[in-house]
C-alpha cells in the first residue's frame, strides 16, 4: 500500500480546519462587526504561530530574508487579510451553506493563476476538476 505523502495530509488538515473555520466563524461573528471579528482571529493566529515557532525553535532574523521573500509574503499577507475580511463579512450576511461553496472557488482561481502566472500545465484532469468544482458550487447555491 502506498503511503500518503506528507503534503497531502497537511492539505487534508487544511481543508478540515477550514471547515471548522467556517462553522466557528459563522457563530462568532454574530453580533459584532465582521472586521473586528477578523482582527480577533488574526491575534489568535499570531499567538498560535508564535508559540509553534518557539516550540520548534524556528525563529529567524527578519534581516536574513531576501527582498523576493519579503515582497511575496507581504503580498500574500495582504491577500489573506482581504480574503478573511470578505469571508467574515459574507458569513455575517449570508448562510454558511452559501458562503462555503463560493469560497471554495478559490481552488479554481488558484489553478488558473498557476497556469497564467507560473506556467503550470493544466491537463484534462485539471480542467474536469475545475468544471466539477464550479458545477458543485452552483448546485449548492441553487439548492
């Protein structure tokens, strides 16, 4: 039997915790501004990540990072922040059953951006996957 690669286990963990994020976020954003809820979430993530870095002895000097690394981590942080702000506002305004399927269209955007900007190849499996994700999101929205 072939072992599951570590990256796949982490990706499944990401998906599971993202599901919990949606549920807990929907419950937590009730009665407070969505931007403030995102701020609290960010503080928790900061503390959790700092704890993990400390336990694993993975702290580094910021000065050792290249300009390339800084540039793309800053852009990633901005994109993450905007994503979270939009996500929590969507959860506040709409049902979890509608927000979650649309949010998972991020997979489609990621695949297409990989093709357009990174030169990654999209075979028929990828195209079928995109079609199924879009179809599934639409089916869940109409249901």
